[in-house]
C-alpha cells in the first residue's frame, strides 16, 4: 500500500498529486518512509513515482515514526 500524507493512494493518484504539489512549489521536498513490513520494491515504486513527477528533493526517513 502507498500513502501520501496519511491517505492511501494508487501510484497514478500519487503521481498526479505530486505533479500538482510540485507546480505549487518547484523546490518540493519529499520524505519517503517505510515501516518494518515494507518491501524494498514498494519503496522503489514510490521513488519511481517521485522521479516521474520530477521532484527535485527526495529523502529516505532514517528514524522510525513514533508509535502511538
């Protein structure tokens, strides 16, 4: 599953949303985070979408999200 701002999305939805966000902010910065169940190919799919949307800054989160 892919999420964008805590909302589940498809790759196509994510692409369209990121293109819109990039048009609003050409210096858009994206942080990609996976949990312990996330497979590398899912992370790669998100990175591919970011590349297709021409996002200039994509980082991988290196710290676990707070569990509540």
